[in-house]
């Protein structure tokens, strides 16, 4: 009787182990998940008030008056991406021309050369009082931004062809599988379930992926502020997984 009990116990433990393993495999081909702070900094860079609980700004950012080429106003001028670009290279990147051009530098070089303390000084206005975000962001949020800058900034030129806007070396077969598993539920098989634009000028997954692959890659990596979109980084995906999804998204109808 005692022997039978141990046999049943071993079989039960084996079953539980296999069940957990199968569930983990079902989550997709990724490594172990990382801390959510990884995606938090990227979300703050995108639209900080949508994730921090802060009040959305109504006036222009104090530094906005230094340029006159980008005619946007209000809260948009406070988004890090509006000055520094989705590819983190500002005037030297994808925002080097067009309606988003401001002439402001990117953050990529600073992320590679400055210390965490130096970056925090920039964010809290020690280098320029007009760039002080401490009145609107908590110390934890500011540290999340610093962590994002130091740990999660990438060089998009390795992954996106700036001339054609196509994802470099994307495996669209793998991308389709990942999209079907993770993205299709919200965006639909054709990527047109959610319209990011308007009735007159609709914008879907395929539209955004082909027209602005830098924004698409950023949102694949970190998610979309104020929504339930998951972060591929927080999910432990490799950069190749993310490029594969970007490449597949570029095949979807616009």
C-alpha cells in the first residue's frame, strides 16, 4: 500500500511537471521573462503620462520654442519620441526630415557614452532647467527611463533598411507564427481589426509597419502605453523574434 502511494505521487509530480513545461512552450519561442521595468522605460519614452498616472500636459514643452519646423503643439511636444525619434537618433535618424523634424539630437549616443548619473542629471534639469521632468515623474519613473536608455536602446540601422524601410533579415514564416500566437487576437489575421487612424485616413498594423517601422519595432519591444499590448522584451523574446514579427507585419494589407 505504501509503495503504491509513492508510485502515484511520483506519477502525479511527473504529470504536473510536463503540464507546466507544455504551458511554457505554448507561450512562444522565448527566453525567461525579464522584469517589467524593462518595458516601463520604453513606455515612458513613448507617452509617459499614459503609464505614470501624471496629468497630460496642455502647453508646449519649454524647449519646443527652440525649433520652428515641427508645428505640433501641446502634449505631443512632451513625448520623448517627438524630439529624439522612434529610432533614438533625433535629427540624425528617421526624423532627420519631414514634419517631425526638430533639429534636436537623439539619445542613442548619450546612452552609449554617459553614465546613469549623468543621464539622470539631464532628466532632472541639472544640465538645462528646461529639461526637468522631476515635477511630473516620480523617482522610480525617472530611474526606469535611465534603465531604458542604458540597457534597452538599440541601433535600428542593424535591423531596418532606412532606404526601403524593410526589416533586415526577417524570417516572415517565423514572424507569422509569432503574430498568430500573440498579436492576432487583438489585431486580427489581416491586422485591420484596430484602426489607429481615422475613417478618412485609416491606419492599420500593415500601414504602420510599412510606413513607420521604427515606431512599430519600438511598440513590439515595449508595448503601447495605456493599452494591454504586451511587451516582447518583458516576454523574453529575442531581437530576431521581434524583427521577424515586424517583417511579417509589413506583408499585411495597408
